[in-house]
């Protein structure tokens, strides 16, 4: 007999992955908040520490970038590394144009001006 929900479970436990380097920017999904349907389940964080005991191997302590709250012993399975190239992509492709008044825009200003034109 075929088990109808077998594909929904992990066939074998994979164990905890290695801790991420301190200073790495990550997205953290709070699984309890996610499963409960809360809208604030995902946070942008930075890895600040690694627990020293063997019970929390493969975990990292985080700093929430918005609230400055520390989140301790987060399993790496609930973290996604934020690629610096992705974070900086919008600035890298921003055209550095001048305003009609002759002023040069910053990269961020040029990005805002370009996107404002695209939506109008």
C-alpha cells in the first residue's frame, strides 16, 4: 500500500548544517510565527555569535536588523544567506544622470529617479 503523505516528510534526517560565519547577512524565518500565520515571520538579520555547547551545534545567534533584538540558537535550516551582489544590484545598475538643473545625482537618487519614471 502506498502511503499518501509520504512525500511530505523528510525521508532521512540530514542533521544540522555548519554554522554560518559571523557577520553574514541572512533572512531568518521564525517557523512558529510562519505556521501560526503571522505576517512578521521573516526577518533580515546578521549572524553575531555561535553557541559553544554541543547541544546547539549548527545554530547561530542573530541580530534582527530592524529591531536590534538578539535571537539565540537559530538552526541554520531556517536561515538563507543574503548575497551581497543581490543586495547591491539596484545600485549597481542605477544610471548616474544629472537633473535638469545640472546637479549630479547620487547612485541612490539616480535609482529613485529611474524607477519613478518607469512607474509614471
